[in-house]
């Protein structure tokens, strides 16, 4: 049974979908921690209500000292005995010093069809480019931003009249299906990419 730490920064809807999926019979993973860099992240209360241990580590007192913030985060994750990390709307860039020790054991979900639109504002950029489809990607985390091996993708159509918000909502529905599907395979040692729908 793989012990999974989930890192969030916000509402944590992807985190909730991962927690739900890990309750399924025969799942090869279990949550050991939900941690946020924002003490006010709404997802922390949702995790606590489900009996999952939570931690908040505010990045702001660390200023520009990313290494010190990451060292503290590593300590918290280690204290909870995690075997794997799932980034789920975690909005801090993690440096190689954090990522490298977790190589092959850390996943991220990104709201675009990578390699398109690494970074922020993915829905707006897809609309501005006139794309006819958009989606989300789960990938292994490497030191390059949004650049690790792809483990799954889900596509949605771009509809006439879409705004970044309507498009984001359509993608999020698929995120909640894709991430659990990838985690279930990955935690069982299967890296075959998942394609949805
Ligand atoms: C999700 O759309 C996720 O893909 C995105 O943030 C949102 C978090 O929502 N992640 C990134 O942009 C990472 N660069 P949630 O807190 O409801 O899961």
C-alpha cells in the first residue's frame, strides 16, 4: 500500500477526487497527508473532515529562501511516512532540490494538453490561440516546470462563446476523472498512459 501526500494551495477539488478514489476497494494507495502552502486553503478543512492528517506551511515567512521552505516541507512529508506525492493545484514552483529525491514518485495535474501551455493562464491561452480542443495532463514531476513524462491526458472541446471560466469548468470535470485513474495505475506500478474520455 503506497502512502500518498497530497499538496494543495486552494479549494482542493482534485485532492477530494483523489481521496474519494482511494476509498475504493482494492486501491493500491492511501492518503497520509494533505499539506498546503496557504494556511487558508479551503481544501485543508475538507481533508480534515475526512480524517486525513493536514499541515499548513506558509511560504511567505521564508521570503525568497525557497530552499528553506522546501526543506521544511520535506520534513513534514517525511514525518507522515509518504511514499509518493501528488501535486493537486499546488501553486509553488518546486526546485530540483525538492524534486530530485522524489524522482519517479511525484505526480502533478496541469490544466492543458502538455506540452502546450506550461505555466499559468492555460485556458485563456488556449482560447487566444483559437484551439478547437483543450484538456488536462497528469505527468511525473521533473525539475523542469510542467515537463515530466506524461501519464495521462483528457480532452474537451472548446465551445463557441467559451470564456476562460467556462472552459476551466469543463476541463476540471475531466481532471477529477483523470487524476484518480492515473494514480490508481501508477501506485500499482503501471505507467501506461491513461487517455480520456
Ligand atoms: C486545477 O485546475 C489544477 O489543474 C490547477 O489548479 C487547479 C486547482 O484546483 N493546477 C495548476 O494550474 C498547476 N500549475 P483544485 O484546488 O480545485 O484542485
